[in-house]
C-alpha cells in the first residue's frame, strides 16, 4: 500500500467512497444473499447510505462531517439496539466484500479493507 497517501486518498476520496457505499447498499437492497440483513433495515435506505458514507469519509482520514454532525461514531453503542448475529454479520460482510471486489481500488487497499471490515463485523456482533 502506498504509505505516502492516506486511506482516504487510496479509496478515491469522496467519489471513490461514495461509489463503494452506493454499491454496498445496492447489493444489500437487491441480492438474495442479503435478504435478512435488508429486512432489518428501514424501507428507505437513504439515511443509512449517508451515515456509512460520512463515517467512511472520516474514518479513512477525509472530512470529519460524521463527527461534526452526529458526534463520536461509538459503533458498538450505535449498533447495540440491532440484533447482529452470525447471519447478519456474514451478510453485511458479503455485501462489502462484493463491493470492494468491484471498487477498482488497488489490491492491497482491498485486502486491508476486507481484513478491517471482517474484524469490525465480528466486533459488532451482539447475538450468538
């Protein structure tokens, strides 16, 4: 991975992160592999799309709009009201895995992100 650039830059800045977020939610919305995960989300995915997009912008080193508008991400606390078991974890990761494969990011960036998101999905699991 090019260590002279931030993850934000390596992910394509706003445009690249928006494309990843859009593809992720498009997959979740339509793929049978994510049926139960989709059912756990509101009918209108626009707020969910925006939250993930803004979170990824800041997390990757870009604009801190998420924190400025919503406060600290506190991911575990924000996800605790939702039942996240192995099925939800796996379906979320399946969508992100597919979106990353289609992202056009450098292979090392994709591998780094997949590893990070795999760990994050397990961290957020709150049901057996």
